[in-house]
C-alpha cells in the first residue's frame, strides 16, 4: 500500500502542473478528485491500522504511554505537514491570483 501511495502523489501533481496545460487535464477535476480520494482513503486506513495495532505491540505497563506518544506523533505530523504545504501553495497561487485579477480588471469586471 505504501508503494501505491508513492505513485499517487506524482500523478496528483501532474493534474496541476504545468499550469498552462496540465499533463493529466480532462477539462474538469475528475482525475484529481479521484486521486485525492484514494490518497485520503489510504491515509485514513493506514493511520487507523497503526493507531489500533500500536498499543498491542508494547508491554502492558507501557500501553498508556505508547498511546499518548502515538497521538502526539500523529498530531505533530499533521501540523508539520500542513505548515510545509502552506509555503508551496502560497508560492504557486500568488502568481495565479494576480493573473486572474489582472484579467478581470482588464475586461471591466469588478
């Protein structure tokens, strides 16, 4: 399953890059939506399996600590991943937003 996820991310990137004419462009977002759905499903499945199996792999006295460490690690990973995604997202969208606003004002739309 991890190997399949390594293939899904580059495919999802090809749905938006290059901006002028994406490689996997179908005129709408069907492929990107389907790939994002697969990535979300596999993320949920893998993290659910890890969170349910984790405490069973440690000694009885360490189960509570293992659960707390797992929850902290999950939340830290989600937070760090979101913060890392903000940089490229802002960098990529800034030019597109400015270009769109220029087109709208040139055509006389508010």
